[in-house]
C-alpha cells in the first residue's frame, strides 16, 4: 500500500509535469507571436517588402522549430506545437475568414462576383485536374514517384487551394486596384471550399474504389456552396433582426450586445459544418451581411469594440497560423528522397495555375463589356499571386492519415516544400511584380491611372448613351447590368429599412457601395 501511495508522487506523465510543459510551450508561442508582430512592424515601417509579415512569421517558426529539433526539446513541450487540422479548421480559420468578409467593400466584390465564382469553381477544378493528370503522367513515365490516379487527383485538389495572405497585405500597403484585389481575395476564399470539397470527394472515391462521374463533383460542390451561402446569409439576417428589435443598444447592456455579436459568426460556421456544408463560405457571407445590416444596429461604443476585436483576433490567428506551420514543418519527419517529385510538382502547379487563370479570364472577357474586361497585366498578377499556405498544408497533413504511408508522406513533403518556397519567394517578390506590371497605386497617378479608371472603373453604367445595335447578346448583358443596379435600389429601399434601425444607414450604405478605387480594405 505504501508503494501505491509513493509511486504517483513524481511519475513522468504527472499532472504537474504536464502543466509545466504546457506552460513552457505556451510561453514559447507567445514569445514567437511578440517577435513576429515587432518584426512585422519594423519591416512595414521601413517599407521592406522583400520579407512580408507572413513570410517573417513562417521563418520564425522554422528557426525555432529547427533549434528545438537540434536541442532535443522534451516531447511533452514539442507536443504543443504539432499542427492539428481540427484546431486549424475550427479555431484559427473562422476569425480570419469572418474578418475578411466583415472588412470587405461589397461593391467591388459583387461587381466581380461572376468572375470570382468562375475562377473559384471552374478554375480550381481545371487546376486540380491538370495537376493530377500531369503528376500521374510523370509517374507513369518514371520521371517521379508513381501514385495511383485518384491519389494524384487528391494531390491536385489540395495543392490548388491558394492562400495569398502575403500578397493581399502587400496589395493593401501599395494601394493596388480594388478590381484586382477583389478577384484575388474572392478567389482565394471560395477556392478553399472547392479544394476541400474536391479533396473529400476524391478521398471518398478512393475508399469506395468505384468510378464516379466527375460532373457530380461539381454539382455536389454547387449544392454545398448554395447551402453554405444560404446558411451564412440567414444567420446574418437573423442577427440583424435580433439587434434591431431586442433593444440592446443602451449603456448597461453593451457587454451583452458585444457578446452576442461575437457569437453569431461562430454559430454560422459551426451550423454549416454540422450540416456537412462549408463553414468557410457560410462565415464569409455572415461577415458581409452582418457588416452591412447588423453593424448599424449596434451602439457606437459596441461598433468600435467589435471592429477592433475582430481585427485583433484575425491578426493573432493569421500570424499564429504561419508560426504554427513553420514550427511543425521543422519538427515533422519528411521523406526528402523524392526530390524529383517536389521539383516537377512545382513546375506542374505553375502550368495548372496558368491554365486556370488564363482560360477563366478568357471566358469572363467573352461576356464582359469592353470597359469591364480583365486586363492582361491583371491576369499575370492573378497567376503570380497563387501561392500556397495553411489550407494546402492542413489538407496535406490529413492525407498522411488518409493514404498509405509512403504515398501520404511524399505528398506531405512536396506540399511542405511548395508552401515554404511560394510564401518566401513569391511573397518576397510581390512588390517588385506589382511595380513591373504597373498595377500599384503609384502607377495610377498619371496616364495609366486615367486609362484604368476609364476602362475598369465601377461607376454606375450610363445606359442612355449605350448603343442598342440589335445584338441580342449585348442586350441581355445590358438587362443584367440594369438588374444589378436595381438590386442596389431594392437594398436601399426595402432590405436596409427592414433589417436596420436607419440611424445614419444611408451614409453607411453610400460608404459601403461607394466608388472606391484603391485597395486598403481594412
């Protein structure tokens, strides 16, 4: 009995030891976050765009992870830095996506909505299939490690998820055009949902060992997208009505008001995930609707608080994702024997990205009027901005569990190399690329800016001066643009009065749907 009393006193996995390891692990994470924010501020202050904040955070994670590996840090401490897909999808991603929708200016986004959906759905499908076929053909000709065709398509799906956090932050700093910003941002958010849907579908096909119609993959995604968007918009409108009629905008209820406002986005995300839909799409549209309708129903102090709060937690989550990813990359075991697979994968995703961007831009330009076509320099910027990030990394880590040992490890190692190279190289050269393509703010002060505003502005169409030359296709486009303008009027006359308290809403509506021409969404 005495032995039984003494033995738990200091075992290896005692609660006290675990708590100490947790404290050390969290301390290291906080130190890296502080270092990332300070370094990011210094780099931004000195306008040093060759090492953006996301790249700096990734490097800090890689360096600290490498030092922890060399110094044989205790396993109990290292366990706190393992990249868990569930933690990423359920806790880190929602605030980032919500803030993106909440800070979004609706007019450029919805003016380009058709193009964004084309790039996100059709383009991502094209990129996934092209990458999968090229990887399979290279394996069949013994150029690289051979994978089954379905697994090649799974790799194509996960690696097609773009994550241009670095690019967009530089877009904002340099003041690039809202047209280009909206396309890059919208595609990156929606193609995450497409990539997840494709990956899960291919995984299901592989596990069932049955051939399925690829058309059904697209149909299933469209069902998921529409369902997710409906859930997000529904939650947003519900929150607007609650805050309009609950009478929470008085001094002693501001704490309750803020708490409820913060909970609604997570409710939207978890509702969609619980229904088997896309939480990413749902919380994005919840953010857009809540900013336009619910936000104006809050008291002034609550408005200031929630704006600052979501900006704060999204910045923390974004920085932590890159640190978290860098540390895990340094700590994981990688199969570096398949260097050829990594090299050819980088080449293939460049080709697939080009097939995605230029084919979709061609289709979009076919149906757009002359003054709304996507210019060639914007297409090149879109192609260049397709770096890979946390979404591809999380899905690749999942593939280690889903696929046989050698196959999953090869895909994970290739994805890791692609993420590091694209974040560091593309992120670091984005400023130079934007200046070379003449799409930065400074380049629009002269004749380039004037021609841009003439060709790609967002002024309301003047239908009286348009030629109605009897071309039925042009007439259809004209009617569609009229319907878009009429939706703005419908929103102003019916939706806004119904869902808001009308306290200065008209000013806010003008600000939200105004004719902004520069990037700077935050």
